[in-house]
C-alpha cells in the first residue's frame, strides 16, 4: 500500500500588524472544502488573538506566553505529534506565528525529527507585509528582515494606504532582499488561496543560501528590546474617553507602539468592542455579544518599545464610565 501523502504545512508570518490574522480568517471562511488544523502563536501576556480568529469547522490550537521560535517551540512539536498520531486525515496545517517570530527555528522543527519529516512537508512560508509601515522596521528589527528573507510568497498588504509609486519602490527594495519569492499585492489580505496553499513553494536550498546557519539550533537570538504589556479591567469603559486617550497615546507614542489590540467592555453595549492598532493607525468593530453569565472584562495588549505599565494602566483607568444614576 502507498504511504499517505505528507500533510502540507503553510507558515504564515509577518511583522506585527501586517494582516496575518486577517489572512487566516479569509482562509477559514473560504469554501475550499479542506480539512485544516490551525496552530496560532501570539506574543503577549494576555491571549487575545484567539478572540480575533473567526471560529469555523477547523481545529484551532493556541500557544501563548512566548514566541513560537523560542519558549513555546516544544508546544509546537507536541501539537504536531498529537495530530500525527490521530486517524483523522488532514488536508493542511496552518501555523500563524507571532509578529516577532524568526521563521528559521520554525523551519528547523520540520527537519529535526525523522517521524515529523515523514508526516509533514513544509509547503510554503507566506510573509504578509504592511506596505505602510514595514520600512520603519526593516533596518531596526532583525525579525522583520528575516521574515522577508525566508519567504516563499510575499503578500504586499494594505496597498490602499500607499501610492503606486511608493508600492513600486517598496517591492523593488524587498526583491533586493529576496528575489526568489513570489510577490502579490493585496488589500485586506485578499488573495486567491490557490496561490498560497498547497503550492509546493518551499525550497530548503534557497533558505540555506540566505542563512547557512538555518539548521543550527544554537544560532537563534531573539530581539529582547520589544516587550509587551497586557492589561485586564472589569469596569465598563466610556467610548469617548477611550477615543481621546488612545488617540493622544498613538499621536505621542505611535513610533514605539508597534501593535495594539483589545477586546473591550463598553458601557451600555451588549457586544464586545474589538479594536486593533498599528503605530498611529487604529480601527474598531463590533464583536460577539456578551454571554448572559459571562464576566465582562476588557483585555488590552500593547507590543513595542519603552512601554510603561503604570502609565498605560493609569490611562485606561481614566476611561472608566461614570455610574448610571438610578431614578
């Protein structure tokens, strides 16, 4: 009998706020008929990404409290091993890394164990690029550079935020870093899934040309300058106060705040408020309704440099809604 075909694995990577979760949600909601397992990893003290991912038929495994290329890599191995031992056949595995992940150690995972090599096959490293903000990080954040250098497919995302001339110049610069990747230009990470899933684009020899130490597990050094502050708050918040505080914060500290995301308990609103920000840009939307017996709690995560926990907590406390007077 023929051995089962190794399950193709797609690694979704890209710097903080580039649009990876938007792309993941597109994959989960497309009518592709594939049985997919999703492995998510987020960087931060509080897990929020699991609430940003649209729930679908697919199984979603979460890895928090660290970066997939460092402290939770063992979790990745355990999840892959568990999937491998089940009888249920998968069509694909998607691994969404944190915005601070170096794809190199993730790649190592699939060459470190003979049993894993027989069960899984790296299909492509898909890197999502924020066309508006990536130039702020290319020269200062090694992970951003490596995400592009290791890519098999690059999505130049958020093209609606830049001019055609800026986009052409950016693509030329990125091709100077990685000329082998396939480049697609996208808005809201909208791309034909046939261009990124089960495409057989991964080429180990090209990765070794880019980084000869790729398979050396001792060579990885993580950027410790970027940190995370996570805040929880159980008092209802006032949207007008929030708008003023967050607007002022992003105007004055925007360059240091790489990523901002949260699930908010807004006074008088029966639904969650979901918001995300990248540097000086922010957007919000209505989320799922709060459950009748569910505790309403706001959760906010800041990722960046020079973050002051006490200052951020004081700012959030200043957004508490005034108690409603009872007649």
